[in-house]
C-alpha cells in the first residue's frame, strides 16, 4: 500500500470518526477480533440507511459498509491519535438508487 493510499484511508476513517462522535445515530462502529488472527482488531462502520437519500449526502463515502484496521505508529498508541494510520481492509459496494428514486438519479428529458 502506498503512502498516498494510506493517507486517503486515514482521511476517510477520520472523517467518519468525527461524524460518529458528533452524531452516533448517523454513523456507528463496532470493534471485532479478526477470526483468523484474534490479535488483529477490525472496526466495522455502519451508516444510517435512510440518510443515503439526503442531498447533499452527510457521509464521506457512499460505501455500504467499511471495515478498517488501526495501524499505530508505536506500541500502545491510542486509536485515532496523530501519527498512526487507518487502513481500509474491506468495503462494501456503493449505495445505488433506481432512476427517479432520488433527485440526483432523475433523468432529465431536456431536448
């Protein structure tokens, strides 16, 4: 993983953490031990399903599920503190809408 990709992942997860800390019902997360390697902690992020329809979107991504891992800069570093990074280990597909389901998926017949 390149430094730019890691910085992008860290930025996205940091924005999700900020929203979650401000509005827990909008974005929430849970931490789990990875099944194959219990010493690895995976954080699962979940967004309020109904808010995907809001324009502009309150979310930094339209992904329907993001799973991240905290990579501390040094042993014992607190999750989310400066110096460490987040790595997205898995993400769901982007939320999609039917044509006409939202304002931004309405087809304009502008001939």
